[in-house]
C-alpha cells in the first residue's frame, strides 16, 4: 500500500514543523543516485532560507498545508487561562514541548504556548524553555494570521486575551 502524498502547488504556503511558515517557490527536477527526482523549493521567510525537499518525502518530514480558518480559530479558542502545567520537572516539560512542536499540529503548538505561558507566571522559565515558548508562540501567530487573514498583532492580542481570560 503506497502512502498518500500531499501535493503542494507553487505559491502555496506550507508549514515546516519546528521551522515555521514557508512558501513553495518551485518544483525542480534533480538527479540523485542516477535517478531524476522532484523537489519542492521552499523559502522560509523568518530564517531567510531556501530548502529543497524531496516531493515523495515531504509528508514524512512533516510538511503540511496551513490549517483552515476554523481550525486556527479552534486552536486559539481552546487556549485558556487554566494552568494545565503538570508536575514534570523542566527537563521533562522541555522534552514534551519539543515533541508537541515536532508533531507540527496547530493544536499541539497552542498547547505548548498555554502550558509554558502559565508556567512562566509561576516561576521564570529556564532559557531553553523560554526559547521553546517564543518559538511556539511565533509558529502559532504565523500560521493563525495566514489562516484567519488577520495581521500578527491581532492574533497576538487574541492569544494573550485567551491566556489571560
């Protein structure tokens, strides 16, 4: 049984887990081990980087289309002011947060934002967790602003309102 491969079009916004939002700039053919293969040329704006990703491996890597407006809205509306941080020590929380971000779903990223935001209100986050929080927040803002057709300041305000409400 062959895996279903999601196809992306030139100009389409995509999500690259842990890296952020990208745009498919081109689909190029390159010879690899004597075989011609198709690659997505993806530009990541926040790191100003161009990547070549094999078309047949894009899904395995975790590259996906941006979510719908309703999925982005749901992810943000599910953020709450409840402190759901567990009793895990910071290293275990860090590992769990990294796993959730690597998962790449907007809901997982929103959960990381919520957990680490509330944890930071109890005690200052270690530097690594602070970086994870900032990265997750930026990923959430980027994708939600595209999906919901709102600017990043509006999304940031909406997220903060949900965290504080």
